[in-house]
C-alpha cells in the first residue's frame, strides 16, 4: 500500500546516477596467496566459505532489510552482522568485492540508500531500508506488501510466495519468467498510482537477481538458488563471484528487457 511520500523529480535513469559524487570511497584490497593455492582460490572466489564468514542467522536484536543481497552480506559478516550502523564504505566494498558491481554502480546504490533512509555521518541500519515507498515498494517477489498505514514494510520472507515461484518455475527463472511474476504481483496489489522511480526499482531488482544468480551457461536462476538466496538469504551453492563486472549499463539493459516483456504480457491481458 502506498504511503504519501514526496519523491524528488528524478527520472528512472537519474535514480541510478543520482550521486556518484556524494560518496568518495576506496574499495578492494588484494589478498595474498596462502599455503594451499587450491584452498585460497576457493576462498577468494567464495569467501563466505571461510570460518570468519560462515552463515549465521540473525540473532535477537539483529535487523534485516527487504533486500536478500544485503541480508546475505550481513548473515555472512561482510557488513555488520547486527545489520546496524553500517558505514557507506563497508557497503560499497562488499557490493564490489562480493557481487562484483562496478564502483560507480555500487556507489550510486549506496548513495541513494543513505540519502533516503540513512545518515552519511552515522551510517545506516538495514531495517531503515524497509521504510515504505522510499526505496521499498509493494509487489515484491517474496515479501508481503506493507499493511495499510504502516510506515515500514515486512522484512521477513513470505514462504508462500517463494514456494509458489519454486513450484511454478521448476525449470528455473529466466527474464521472461521474472517479467511474468512481476506482472502477477502487481496485479495482486491492484490498481495504484505509480512513478518511474519505483517502477525502475522493481525492474532493476529483477535484473540484478538474474545477472547475479543465473546458472553458468544458462539464462535461468535455479529453484535451489531461489530458495537459498531469496529464502534463506545465504550465498547459493552454485554462486561464485562473477568474473565480469556488473555495470550500470548492464543492469539498465536487462532491466529494459524485463520492462519490455512485462509490457507485452500486460497488453495480452
């Protein structure tokens, strides 16, 4: 449900390019080879397999966001496991090193989050990103909509929604599948006012999920990956840090494909 919220007069493209200059951060530190080259290679490609970054589910008092990608970073200790008081630099560093986002793209994402939901001086807590109709929006793939009048949306996974995805798309989810589900979820919410920024956020989220989690050599996200990443908010068994950097242009390209597929599906209804 929409809460009254006054958004800046940004276009969807401006949303992604809003503030590269807002944050100036340094990322990436080179790791040296350890005694076992094979073990080190595994840890460098899958650093969450090291004891330091083992999965730990949120404990009492910990907070999480509506974003599985950020929650996985917290669950594995790449950002504060509590989900609280996270610095901009640690977020940018984690997004670039673990998801191989380009530094400008990661900086844009973090800048928007801090400008709308955080504090550049004191940091951000993940639950602040659940503020309704700022970055968070209705019609999420695996989260409930915000109740009427609520300031914050649920951050817990709706397993009925996730189980529906896994059942309906047993062969995995490609771009067309993601577009299909987005159309369905928007239909479940019902007619409502929209804006280019939140529409682009929805397309962009689906695009990012596909770019990061599709199986090598295929165009689909497996059902096992859907359950591990979207459900348990851990790094899937198949996931390794992408070889190719994910840039703004890459995301916009896939986002446009999803938007086009959604428009085609809507015209058929």
